[in-house]
């Protein structure tokens, strides 16, 4: 869904097989990204651990010059998929706030 919104984002994922989103290499990367997001959400009530995790992610993304539009595309993708996965437990505004807290730290 991200690549459908911003096809040029695919170039950021050349190293992990972004040209074939069904490849094991790309799926593995996508799973690591989602696992890292899961860790960040899980650490929201542990500020010091969260900050350490987000600093690590910031350093990983710093040299890649990830544009804000890509984070926005990821937000739209997540907010589209999460309701289907979480059902009536999904509450859009808290998810958006958490995502923005995470992205603001990563993007700087």
C-alpha cells in the first residue's frame, strides 16, 4: 500500500528486495519493520526504554534521508489495515498519536 501511494519509495528498499514485495528478503524486512513498531508501541509506558529504541531507529534512518511523505504513507497504510485486524478494539486517534510520537523521534 505504501508503494501504491508513493512508488518512488521503492528505491529506499533496493537493498532488501523492494522490487519484489513477495520475495522472502522483502517479507523478512517488512516483518522486522512491523516488529520494531510493535516494540515501540509496547514501550510507550516505559519512557527510558522507548527513548533508547527510538534513538536506535533514528540512527538507522538518519543516513537514508527518509522523507516525511513516506512516513505519512505508512501512517495511511496502517490506519487502513489496523481496523480490519483489531476490529472494534481499534481507536484511530490514540493509534495516530502513538504513531506520530514514534515517527517524530525517528524522523527527527
